[in-house]
C-alpha cells in the first residue's frame, strides 16, 4: 500500500461552551457518510461535571472549512446512576444496517481512586438516519473478561461480508507510578454473527513494541484493496502520537509507525499530542479527523492526503 503524507488543515470544529453539555472538548470524531461528500461527525463533549455527551456536526468534504450544522442537543447523554455509562458516554464507531444506524459507544464510570475508571462497550440504534439514537440496552454489549481484566473500550466495528468484526481496546492493568496511577491497554479483536453478541479469544492486534508504551488507543480500520489500513494513537509517556499499521487479513497486523505521515506541530492545538484518528476516503483524497492536546480539549482537526 502507498504511504501517505498528510497536509494539516487545522481545527475545523471547536466546542461551544455556551451549551451546557458542551462546556469543553470535542473528542473522538466518528464520521458517518450521509450522501456523497456530506458527512455527519459524532463527537463527545463534557459538561460542568466532566461527564461526556455525544453530539454531532455536519460537513461537506468538498469544502471542509465550513461547518454546515451542529446538533442543538446531545444525541446521547450519560445513563442512569449505577449503569455502565452513568459518568459519560462516547461515540466510537458507526455502521449502517439497512434502515438502521448502529452507534457503538463507550460507557464510563469513575473509579474510587482517581484517575481509575471502568469502561464497557455499548450500542445505540437510530431509525432516522442517525439524527437520534436509543440505547439497545441499559447494559453494555461487551464488558470485562479473562482477556480484558480492567476494561474494554474504543470499539471499531466493521461489517465485513457475512461477519461482524471488532477491534477494541483491552485494559490489562493499572500500575502506581511516581506521577500516579497509570493505565495499560492495547488493541484486541472480536467477532460476531449479528453485531451484538461478541466472541473473543484475547488475540492482540496492535500491542506495545517498546517498554515505554503504556496505551494504544482506538484502532480505526479501512479496507483498502486486498488488505486493511489502520490508524491509532500510542502513548509512550509523552502524550499520544499517531501510529499506522497494515494487515492482509485484519487479524494479524504489522506496525509501520514510521509511515504515519503526520507529526506534532511546533506549537498550537496539536503540539503536545495527537489522538483518536478517524479516516475516510472520498474521491481522490483521504480525510483524517483527529484530536490534539488534552484529549480533544480544543476540538476536531482535519488532515488531507492524496489517494
């Protein structure tokens, strides 16, 4: 596959703190194609209690410098007390199934000892093209297991022929470091016959290759030719950087971080970190939505590469 060199187009969307559910952040951009070059991009913003809500903005990739619409209210808000998403909900992956749009989510509850948290994977469905959503269940569709003892999060779901495939983040441990508690997680794999009930065996897709790498987050997968491309973010103790991998079968992956084709800016909103990439191809160009410093604190940025 041909390596890409990304041209940055800066921040294209900023949170609007005048809205109570959008006091800060526009994290984890998750695009859904509506028609042609028109896309709806789901994102997660925080309220004054630091709880994440899911909203969206719409953009035309033919003229991506202009935001066409923003959801006036969140399409998903934190769940009831005691449920898996009571302290926040994030959009992570969106799939069309006939007249239904499925949004795979992360539900978060905070831990007793900050910054510990528990995350599980949820599902919400839409019958109006992704404008509004209802939870599939008050419970998650995938939680902790023997393979994922601390948490499961950041699902990317792909309907691939007659099977459903998921690449998800598996939390394996927390360690107490000089700076405080440190999470450890990387990307594993699951399959399903219906996109709701998932089977997993602990197979690692994107794992640390350096002892300093604590976190590998959100693998975004794109079928391309006879294989798959994947983008993700990796933290080796200095904040997230973007990484890149390729696979022939989507199961075994080869990390090629030196071919990511994008680096931190010398200053500004993505000078300390880059995270949570989401990549779509339209026409003769690739479009990458991503976050920068502070886990999406400043908003959503865009980079473009020739196809």
